[in-house]
């Protein structure tokens, strides 16, 4: 399948998220072997299925090393007008936000993972607490 979005997880996690035209997100584990420690390879760790159209963006959240969080959060947006937050360990969607009738093109996390910003070329930006819509920003000039 054609890949449309990529993002590496922050340290210390060795994951690569890849979104595609097939509506799925694949999480790859980046591994090495004892025989070739300087030649990493990818192994499929999880397949996330929830978008109903191609995935246009995947972004890992930041990792707070002082918390009990075992994996970083992953956010995705797709051509199905949805922004989704994923629980990688469980391999399931935690929260889904419909971005109205406009396609979210990009997302970004707040440094403390409390909020996600989604932006659409038609609408401007929207900010959410993870799972809750907080504020609408008008279209930027």
C-alpha cells in the first residue's frame, strides 16, 4: 500500500508510525540483531484500523519520563474528517473527534500531551483536550 504519512516515536521508544491510502496505520518496531547491530530493520508491531479514508497525518505525543505512561500517544488525521488518538499498547482508538465537514491536514501535540491542535486549510485550527473540543480559532490570514 502507498504510505502517506510517517513519524518516529520520541525516545526511548523505537517505533515508526506509517499511515496509508488503505485507511490503516501500521506501527513498526525498529529493531537490530546481534549479528548486525548497526543495520536496523522494521517489524510490524501493531495495525490500527479506524479511519474510513486515507490517513493524511500521524504524530506521536511527547513522553513525560516522570509519569507512568508506558508508550507515547499517537494522533492521526484522515480524509474521513476524523482526528483520532490511539492507545498503542491496546491497539485501539482512545478518542475520535470529527473535524466537521473539513479535512484535518495536520495535528500537533502540546508538550504535556493535554491538547491536540488540528488544522484544515478551509477552517483554520481547532484545539482539543485529548478527546474534548476546547476552542475554535478563525481561519488565519
